[in-house]
C-alpha cells in the first residue's frame, strides 16, 4: 500500500502518520466559483474566545496524532468487493469530487454480519482532490458529534490507474435535505421535522465553532446535510473545512471557494473567512426550509430566481409574509414559529458579519421556535417502499 507518505499502517492495523501534514486549503472545487487568494494563517498559539487570552491549543494535525487511530485502514480490494467493483448499480451520488457508492464491509473483528456503508471514491486527477481527502480524514478523525457524519475509515492505495483515494462513512439511508426539500420523488417534509432538522445542523455547527478547536465548515448547504434512518441530520463533506484564525487574527485569509447562493458576500469580496461565514450560509438554508425553493433557480421569472431577493418582497412584519411559505406544507405550519425562523434567518443574513448571531444564539432561537409548536404524536415520513423505489430510480439514472 502506498499512502502518499502521509499515512502508514502500524503492525496492529491502526493508521500512523509519518509526518504532520498542513491543512492547506483547497483552491479548486466542484463548486461554482474559485478565486485564488493568499493564506496568512499558520499553526501556533490561538486566541481563547472565553478568556480573551492566548492559549496553547493543539492544531487539527496534532489532535489527529492522538485520536486518528480509531479510523480503520481499508484495502482497495475489500472496497472493490464491497461495491461489486464500483458498479453503477451501487452508485448513490456523484459530484465534482468523485462518486459515492453503497456497499457492505466486514466488521473489524470479523464477528457478525457485514455492515452497510457509503464509500466515496475521489477523482484521481489533481492534487486538490488529495487535499480535500486529507482534510476529511483529519477533521472527521478528530471530531465526533451526533450531528456530524461518522467516518469509519479510509484507503489511499496505488493501482494500475494511479493512486486511489477513498473514504468510508456510515450509511445515511434518507439521502440529503436537498433531496427532500426540492425533489418531487420524495414526500414533502412535515413542518415539525423541518424545524428539528434545522436545530440538529445548528447544533453541529455550534460544536464546530465553539469546541476545543474552532472549525469553519465553509460549505454549508442543503446537499451537505444527510439524513439517517430517523431523519436525524448530519453534516457531511469536510473537504473545504478550515481551522479558525490563530492568535492575533480575526479571520483566515484563503482561497474563495464555495457555492453560489450560499457563500457570504464579505467572504467572496475579501477572502476573509470566519465562523460568521457559516452563519450566513445557515440563514440561506433556513429560507430554503421555509420556502421549499433553492437559493438560485434559473427556471423562474427574473425577479424570483434569487431566493434572498425574492423573499425581501414579503417582509416578516406584513401580511404578505405567508406567501413565501412552501406550498407543499399545505398550510400545516405555525405562522408564529415561521415568523421567528424568518427573523432569525434575517439576522444571519446581515451584511456586517459582526452583527450576525453566533451558532449558540441560533440554537437557542430555534429551540424557542420549536416550543411554540403543539406536540406532535407521530410524523409522516417516507416509507421503506418509497425509499426502495427512489433507490431503484437513482440506480437506473
């Protein structure tokens, strides 16, 4: 096995890094734009947000040295067998990064049946694919939270076509928030479930922003919110994530990457990346949850193509506000709670990033909005037969 010189296998099968790789940002991506800028961040002493003093805080690579041993190193042959040689029938997703397949792998101890997993096979061309692969291994090898997708292991191995880079995740059977908000193939998400999903991903972002090491997610959007069997949301795709600024810095200056319609304007204009960049993106997704519309839809009339411009025509304080609500909800929602969610979204979307709320404030606001809702005995969710039909349609495509 050749692992790029970054990882090698210990005798017991646990990964060991021969050197601590820098978490260099990706400068190209499958997203809609990329503008090259310098990166003035560096590892070192960091600023404590709680005390206002400099603290000796470990970096992501240093933490990975301590915790990365929990990740399993997979052999390429095992992942080929798991996916029937990456059969098109097992493909469940595709993007600029590569393709995602479902497959079954054996348990590490060899006891019990095989486990269903998702296997991301990155494109072989270019260094950037490796940088994003490495970022995912490092971040998800260090951080664990109920609202972050669980990385089970990885593979980086030479074959006749070059170096193969793969990541193995827990399987998320209910696809993404994007699928359920915008695809007609899925039943509409009930109002209460939309609020629970918004709260879950907010808690995931709060953990990244305010944990032991500040992490800027940098690519928050509905397609990166995956849903487990109980529709619990989990953030996925950490290829563009960055550590927060070092001591004495208010931001990270880096390449501008992301997706049109989600990236904060201050980040696009200056390349200054902060946790408030994620807060802006969260505000965009809140409006997608309310309206059932994408942030950008070219097939609509000109004055309706950009979601944030369209919703401004229906201020929260006016009677017209209810016109933005997703018609698929069939008026089965609390207008009072919807008002609160829209007000929160507007706070997240303030041009001055310093005026945007922290994710801990966002979490509190969402909890208050959920408390406005009457108790729900049971949510109507997609049935197993619906999921099987949708999976079959995806395989044929």
